[in-house]
């Protein structure tokens, strides 16, 4: 009995010692602990929970702190936001969906927002970040990797996963829609972030699902230059240079998918100004034309409705060879809604499919969910995707809302639902 008590005392002492030692260690670590501040987006409450988390995707804001923070906060476009002074803001709860990657694909899986965490770092795709950002990002990544058991090879850049639909410059689905976060793919940068080198090749290009539209970007991502510093000219000159059209720099390379947007302004050498949607001949823009882009570039926009005739786009431009597919849904100006497959089968509608009127809108890659009715709720139809930002509701009054905008209880009978595949 006495012997036993003695052991127990010794044991208690040992345990106390360990606790004190651990406390001292943690305190020491705490000095450099990551300080995350909540700045939740107004959309955070409505965003659904992710069912799995396979990737972390790194972004650069391509703009200054204030404007970038305002934008991602307003649209719920990231989980974390890292400022130049190393401050980290939480914008969307890490368990929920943030709309940060837009049209994206990796290893054949699309819409990576549903399976990834996004981190926005204030900076530019081809510029170094601050020491404070390295420190904060490194710690943030370490935490997230541990929580979700994410391997280093699954920590990617937005430029690696973004892809574009066919357009005038690139007739096939292509990689190169974004240069965002490009810099984070370099082995030296990854090393400073505590990461092993990234993927050696683009799995979707290798499998033929996508083609390379920007060979320079592709080379940087997968065959990086040995010396990183050689790439980084002073920021101002590289930015102004890259916004001017010349032999090696066409409208797509400068503006990417915004090349034909009304908000993209082309100033010709003779002073004439044209908007992207006013230009017809893309191969005859004179060398020396300056391109200016609107600042607000919402990632979600790419997944919204596409319009026939807008920016000179035909159905083929918008849907490619999926124009007669069940997953391409047509919204005609007169209110008729049909899938491409339905129209192909019907002799009376086939003509309409061949030549849809200007103003016809399209959803590509969507499932027609049908009508909400008694006993057939939105959740019954769309499952866990009912409140995804990518799910669309056509209300009986004709308005179109997305999952961010609807409340469970106020979806009336007669509402049509469209769910992204
Ligand atoms: Zn991005």
C-alpha cells in the first residue's frame, strides 16, 4: 500500500513536470503564433458546408490591400486573406464553401470551390511577397495541412487549376485563364513556405482534357526557372509593359476572358477608344494599343448565365460541342426553357437550336432539376447543393437567384432549379 502510494506520488510529480514543461514550450511557440482575425463576409452565414477538402489553392490579389479586401469580403471569395504586414483575416469559415476558383479543374474534377480551401495573398502573380507574408502563410498552411491531412502536392495555385472555355483566341477548353498565384508554384517559394515542390505536370493537359493556351505560364508552373529573381523586374515597368498590345502580347494574353467585355477599354495609338464588345477583328488591333481592365473581377461571374449575341458569341462559342447536350440549358427571351438534348429530339425545336435568337441565355454543365412542388422541396431536388452559390433558381415571377440568395422557407411552388453538374 505504502509502496503503491509512493509510486503514485512519483507519477504525479512526473505528470506535473511534463505539464509545466509543455506549458513553457507552448508559450514560447505562442510568441510567433498565427493571429487570425475574423472579418466574415456577409455571405458566410448562407454558405453551405463542404463535404470534403482535398486541396488548398493559393491566390494573389493582383491589387492593393484595401480594394482587394473589400471585394473578397463582399463576394465571399476566399477563406483567408493575408495582408502585406502578415495579418490574416478569416472571410469565409474554413468548413464552408468560398467562391475563389471559378471555372476550375484538376485531375478531371471540376468546380474546385466545392473541395478546396482558398487563400488570397495581397500581391501580384509575378512578384515576391513580404517576409511577414511568408511567415504568416507558412503557419497558416501548416495548420490547415494538419487539420485536413492535405499533402504538399495538393497545395496548388489558382493559375494551375483555372481553365477557360473556347473563345476566338483558343478554340478548345484551355489552361491559362488566370495567372493568379503563379509565383507560389516555384520550388524556392514553396520551400520558404515549408512546402515540397509542387506537381511536375498538368494532369488535365496530359490527359487531353485541356490544351495549353499560355506556354510561358505552363513552363513557369511545371518547368520553373532555376533563378527566380531573374523574372521579377521592377513592378511598375512590368505592369505597364504587359498592358500594351504587341507581336507577343495579344488581347487575350492581357485581358484573358475579359478581352471582349464592355468594361475592357482599348486605346488605339491614334487615340480612339473602343470597348471589348465593340471590337470585331481581333487580329487587326494595332501594335501599341493600350488595354485597361475594370478593377472588379468577380470569380463567380464566370459561372453565371451566358448570353447568345453578347460580346459576339454564338452558341458554339459558349457551349462548344455540348450545344445539344442535356447539360446545356437554353433560356429563350420569350420564357421557354429547354435543354439542348430536348431540342435536338424535337423537329419543331431543332431550328431554334440551330439559330437561337439574340438574348437567349445558356447554362452549360448544369442539371435541369425541375419544379419545386408540394412534397418536392428544393432540398429534395438539389440535395446538399440546394444553397450552393452555383445553384440557380428561376422564381415563378421570372427572377433568377442563386443559392446565396434564397432562404429555405421562401422557395415557392413553381420555382425551377438548375444544379451544376
Ligand atoms: Zn485567384
